[in-house]
């Protein structure tokens, strides 16, 4: 039986540990505050969004390190406040909405904290009819125009400060596509942007009327174009295609093995690659987009999937013998629409996006593989919303336009690729590890797969939010086995299409 003295000593030790930890968190808060104070005085740094986000992350860390401690509400309050001030520079509605969301979370979680009172006042200021937020709300601005090209394809993205209504059409003599954006101002983008690829000459932006911006793309030669919008942040995506030639897969020659015949090293790999010559692997997230946090503190999806992707690239090159490209090779932020554009401009035969799953239920485990289509269940919608960094409502809005977008998408081929890869992956991992749960092949509208001109899939390799699977995902051997399972599935798929 434990004595009262022992219990007292244990409680005293626990209290001392908490005090030491609180002292450490206080130091983190003061360091974050000093960093933000320095940023506030530097006009050049204030113009760069990355500096604001870095400051926000430091205050978020105060909350993450000790969510039940005395410094957590202070860290949350400063996070919300910086997002509010960032809105004054960025004009992004998502920034002010994030600010409100953080203040409301603070009020709900720490109702007795003095920072809860401050948070209520900030929300009141934001929602005041005369506030800077509401004055800016009716004015939308074009922030940027980006483009990527190969000889048969161009993707253009128009980045905007807020959601807008827009219309588009193709005109002749001269050939051009225009996009009219309502309740909008040109902003800081150049009025003339040279594209000069095989399909388009240039892009021209003008204030067509006091409240309508017209963006015109002068055409060299195109077959068709598709246009759609993505949210959080809002952007308009235009995919332009040439007539091109339909890709044909070379038949796989038979390999005859006799007693006196020896196959040279790499011969089978070269023959396997006849059907698929180029694969693009996409390590999800990166940079400021950390992805899902792991069960273990300091573990993030972006880091784990980058390691898996690099291993997968090496194994595919060795076992299949085709070209392999990664959408990112370091901890760098890349937008979802750019990842697809990279795959298209590389003329990839396959596109494979690597992710780790996450759930509020820490007991959730398993592997699931997705291809692009309308979501069939709420769980798939939730996964897509998380990977798209958007809301379930935005997913519903997207589904309403998917039917038109996917008319020429390789849905059947993607479904086939998903089935072969998933079956191989689950079977392979089941032989190596216990309790590998098969969550099946599913379909959902992932932004990163929209507009892909090749069979494309998204693999949720394991649950980083689960204690056991988080530990496994960090392990190099587990990562290697995941890659071997995926590669076996790709080889099966290649054999199937090469018949």
C-alpha cells in the first residue's frame, strides 16, 4: 500500500514538472513575441507572407507545447491577432476567417481566461459594419497569374483575394479566350504576360468596366479548354489542350527462358517500362503546409511522405526502369494545382500522390487508395476536404461541376491502377506486419488530381494520428516496404495494359 508521504511526494514532483514545463513554454512565448515585434518594425519583411506565417507558427507552438497550460490562451490570441493584421496586407478573406475561427476557439476552450474577453472584443471589431474588413469585403483583387506548359498542354491559374463570379468564352478572328471577373480590380499583376508556348501567345488583363476585370488569352492553336475554380484561397484554373495524339502503349514482348538462355540484368525492367515510360510521384503538403500532425509530437505528414516518395522513386527506377520525377524534393510549399501541372508538363504516364491519413479517433488505422470521382460517402468527403485544405461545403460545390470536368479524365484507367496498387500494397504489408487494415479503394474529388491527363491515384499510406502507425511511418524499413508494395502494384498494372 502506498503511504500518504509517497503520494504527497509524487504530487509535489508532478507539480514541479508542470512548473518547469510552464517556464519553458513562457520562454517560447517571449521568443515568439520578440520575433513578431521585430517583424512589425520591418516594412520590407511585412510585404512577404512567409514572414507572417513564420510568426504565426511560433505562437501556435506555444499552444501546441502545452494546450492546458497558462500560456496556451495567450499563444492562441496572438495567432488570431496576427491573422487579422495579415488580412490588411493580403486582402485574403481566408486570413480574416482564420482569425475569427481562432478567437472563437479560444473563447470556447478558455472561457475564464482574460484573453477570452480580448478575443470577444476583436471579433466585435471585425464584424463592425465600419471595420476595415467590411470595407474591403466588396472589392476583389487579382493577386497573381501563373502558368505551366508543354507542347500539348498549358495550365493557367488566376489567384484572387476572394471568391468571385466569372464568365468565359472563346472568340474568333482573332482567336482568343476571355474570362470576365465581376466585382474585381486588377491589383498588382502586369497588364501583359508573355506565355509564348505552342498553344498561347500571351495573357492580357484590363479593367473592362469599373467593376469587371477581363483577362484575355491570345491563341496560337488549341483543341479545347476547361475552366473551373478552387477555393481556400480562391483561384480560377484554365486548362488548354492541343489535339495531340492518343497515347499508345507498346505491347509487352514475351520473354522465353531456356536452359541455355540467360536474361541480362535489367532486361525485364526495360520490357516492363515499354508501357509506362514516365511516372510523377507527388509527396503531399510541404513548406508552410505541414499536413496532418503525427501522434508523436514533432512528427508531420509533409516530412514522412517526402521520405517515402524519395524511396519510391529509387525503387521504381531500379525495378521498373522508367523515368521518375518528384513534384518536390525538399520541404517546399507547392500548390495543389501546380502539382498536377507538373505531371502534365512532364508527359507522365502515371501520377501517384503520397499521403498519410489522420482522424480525431486515435484508434483509426489502415491503408486506403483513391482515384478522382464523385465522393460516395461522408468519410471520403472528409478525407478530400482535409487534403484539399478546404471545407466539406466546398467539396460539395466542387462535385456539382465534376461531371463536365471529368468527361475526358482517365477515370477507368485510374480505377484500375488504384485497384492493382492497393491490393498489392495491402497484401505485401500484411505479410510483413500485423494488424494491417484494408480500408479499400475509394473515390473522391481531390484538387491535386483534377485535370491530370494520365491515370492518377492518391494513396493514404497509414494513419499518422494513430500511435502504432505513426511509429511505423517514421521507421525506414516500414517506408521501404510501403514502396515495394506500391511498386509491385504498378508492375501488375503495366502488365495488364500492355497485353
